[in-house]
């Protein structure tokens, strides 16, 4: 039996991708910048199988539903036009809860498929292919800070050393979200009255973010990251119908974080298409901030994570 196994981590965008300028070619409206997190990942194995009628897709030890099977099978078309295989993906991250499980999932499938089908794509090319599985997944191919430039398929590492940062993920709700990011971003693009303003602002911010990363300027990175997340959520809320991923607990904790931010000036937060909050800090302040977060996050799991590698073959 032939088998290849790959691992990919989720990535968290400091500058957000929220909408496609070209949905056929998957070109984003905004330049996004992210880094991967070590505690959340997907492991995917691709194995040969006797059934040559169709691919078998197993997610978290269960046969995938029809839609996910179709999506993964379509993605595999970028790697093979004949052999049908068995894909087993296990998410070590809550699935579809705005924690970018699709990013680690598709990056790990791409990495495994590249090896299994002997495609020999470089990471640069593999990232371009990966965006057809999930846009944000393309950024999980690389380590360090990764930039996906607006209106293009250019996905590359930023030429700067990784900063000594960490992220507390506040697990407010692990349930699957009600509206998938693909549909939600399309709705924002088509109906939000602030969408064009957001795109213009986001693309300026990405330039400042890259410079802040190069300058190793934690506070500038944090300020822009928080603004980017809040602005993205504003485009969601101003959509018709409104998209609200926040839950009452999200707002409650956000108020507390803003207070902490004013008093200590040592943390910033970001959010994705879900209710969970991610708190960006300098690693040296980990213990102190963990204690403060425990006070305001009673009953909520707090997971600390640090920058991770890109996608790798493990077997
Ligand atoms: O890659 P998608 O289609 O799941 O979009 C994810 C978009 C956000 O996570 C909300 C932002 C980002 O840049 O990762």
C-alpha cells in the first residue's frame, strides 16, 4: 500500500482576507498577512485503495458528508486525473469554529497530495494550488510571516525574522459556525456599504504591517491586527442580512480586554469568522497576561500557542 502523511498548522491573519476580487481565479480583494500556530493542526494521510470508482474522504474518523467529499475530490483534481485514493484528515483543532480548520486541512491535503502524486511543486507553486481548496489555507504552506497580495496569486514569506510573539486562543464556543466564510465574505462584498472603504484601508494597512514586522515593532503589529479584525467584522455586520459571529460572551470579554489594554498596553486581539478571540502578546509577558486572562475568562479554555512551521511531510 502506498501512503503519504503530512501535517499543517492553522494560520491566523494579522491583516485579514475577506472577499474575492475574482472568484474563479481566487484572487483576494485585500492583501493578507498571517503566521501559523503550533497548537492547532491537521494531519492528513493519502493512501492507495482498491475502490477506483471514487475517492474516499474520512474527516475526524468519519466518512465525510457529501458536500465535503465533493469539495476534497475537486481539490484532488489539481493533483491527479485518474487514481482514486483514500484521504484521512484529523483536525487537532475544532472544526469550522472560526479557528481556520479549513486552512490546516487543505494545506495538509495539498502537501500530502504533492508528494503522493509525485507532482514536485515547490512551496510557492503549492501555495497557489492550495488557495483553490481554501483561500487562507495557501498561507499555511509556509512558516514565518506570510503575505498573500491583493488581486494576485502571489503568496510568499515576508523577508524578516519571526518575532518573539505568542497567542492566547480563548475558546468561547467550539461549535461549527452557522454561515461558512466563503458565503459570508461574498455577502459582505456584495451588500456591505463599507466594503470598498474597508478594501482601500486594508490594503494600506498591509503595507504598514509589513514594515512593522520588518521593524520588529510589536505595538504597531498589534494595533493594525486589532483594527483589521474589527474592520472585517464591521463589513460583516453591515451586510444584508447582517452577519454576526460575536456571541454575548465574546462582547463581554472584548470589553475586559479593552480595559486591560488601556491599563497595561501589552496585548492586542484579533478574531476570525467565529466567536473565539485570539490575544496577541509578546512571549516574554506570557505568565503575567495568562493570570489576567484567567480572571476575565472564567469557565473558558485558554490555549497558548506560538508561531509554527509551514506544512511538512511526516511519513
Ligand atoms: O479561507 P477561508 O475561505 O476559510 O476564509 C477565511 C477568512 C478569515 O479567516 C476570516 C480571515 C483570514 O485571512 O484568514
